[in-house]
C-alpha cells in the first residue's frame, strides 16, 4: 500500500460501546473522499475491550494502525501520540471516538483544505445534550481566554475536531511541552485557518470522562499554559493596596496629631491582616500553579510510553 494522503487520529479510552459503529461510519466517510487514508487508533490505557476491537479492525483492514499506550495518559497526550505516529503525506484529521464529532463532517473539512486552508476546524453551531450550566461556563471560559490570549486567539466553540495540513502538523509536533492544552497549541501554530460549522451531537453511547473538577483543571491548564497574565495580578493588586495604605496612614497620622490617640484600632487591624493574608495566599497559589508546571517541564520526561505500535499497510 502507498503512503496514505490523510491520517485520521482517534484517541480512545474505554470506548468499546461506540467503537464498532464509529469504525463503520468513519470508514464510509473516508472512502467517500477518494484519497488513500489510514485510521490511527490510539488506545489510551482502556480497561475494557477497546484494544481488542482495535486489533480486530486492524486484522480486517490494512488501513488501520494501532498505537497502544502503556497506561492512561489523558486525551491530550493520547492525541499527541496519534499525531506522532500519523504516516500521512498531505493532511491529518483529529476526531473523538464517541461520535460527538460526526465523521460525515470530514468531507467538508477536506473541501475547505482543498481551497487552500492549512487548518479547517469544525465549529459547533448547536450543542445537543449539554446542560445550560456547561454551556454558560464554556462561554465564560472562552471569554476569559480571549481577554488573556493577546496575539494568539482561541476560536470559539471549537474542540479538537479538525483537519491540519502536513506542514501545520509538523509545526505542531515541534511543541513538546508536558502540559498540553491542545486548543492553545493548535492556535499557537497559526497558518491560514477556516471554521466549518456543524451540529454537535450528544454522545452516541458510553459516558463522558469529564466532570466539573476535570473541566476546572482543564481551564486552569488552558490559562496557565497560554498566558502569564495571572502573575501580573500580584503586581497591580500590590500597587493598589500600597496606595490605599498610604492614604490610610496619612489619615491615621492626622487624626492622632489633631485628636490624640484613643486606641481604637482593633477591627481595622484585624481586617487589614486577614485581607492581606488572603491576598498573599492567593498570590502564592497562582505562583505555585506556574512553578508546578515549570517543575514538570524541567523533568524532561517523554510525553508517553508506547506498549505496541502496529502501523497501517
Ligand atoms: N479520551 C482519551 N483519554 C482519556 C479521556 C478521553 O483518549 O483519558 C478520548 C475519548 O475516548 C474520546 C475523546 O478522548 O474519544 C473525548 O473524550 P470525551 O468524550 O470523554 O470528552 P468530551 O467529549 O466530553 O469533551
Ligand atoms: Mg465526547
């Protein structure tokens, strides 16, 4: 078999319920495009029959490649592992296995790429099956990121579902940081990009691996790996408090000189001590978030360990 023009990278963690249907639909969608392709399934340490299903698909179709990671590394790393092992010469498509990203959208992504765009990202026009709370928090997160992002802007309502040209993939693969906020990395790479709108379906089967705590951490990850903005808060807050304190000291001095000192300072003393204590703890926390990430980066570990790699063809 010749080298595939397009690789499709699919990170999977416990997806045995949807994988057969996904495989059928992605194969049909890719065959409709008419370019040689491969499907790179990454098993991210699933505890169910996901790997067996992948190997079975591989045995029946030489266009399937399997990358089995040694344990669960998380979606962002699993995705990176798949991108590292993509053999495509032209372009790569990133898609979730749970059918929330409909494979039928891929031809539209390919059409946009053929018009000369390096990146065609699928943009959700409707979010089915997601609570209003999730929608509101997602919108808030994008707004914060837009404020903080500066030169690098995150497109709204966009997941990892996208097509990238080989050269933008090569650029992306040069970014080897441990803390991988993929949306931020995609945006950092740049190149001419275009949005392709689609309807986001609810999960076909299985359950989401996300919960509120994980989403909160993902947002932290996004902000801290994207911008050092929060580190500046300390400087400005400190400056503000210094000004207020100076005014307060002047007022105290004048009052003492004019009216004597009746020693009534306990509540204001307590308020100042507690307030400053809280502010300092919060600032230490912010510095800690960044320091922890510096710590993880300096260890220079590989991003993932591959247990087995079966290439396509
Ligand atoms: N995934 C993964 N490793 C993980 C968690 C998720 O490879 O540790 C995969 C999962 O199998 C799916 C994709 O990442 O193909 C998106 O996961 P999920 O549907 O749970 O996320 P959501 O759609 O809720 O953002
Ligand atoms: Mg999903």
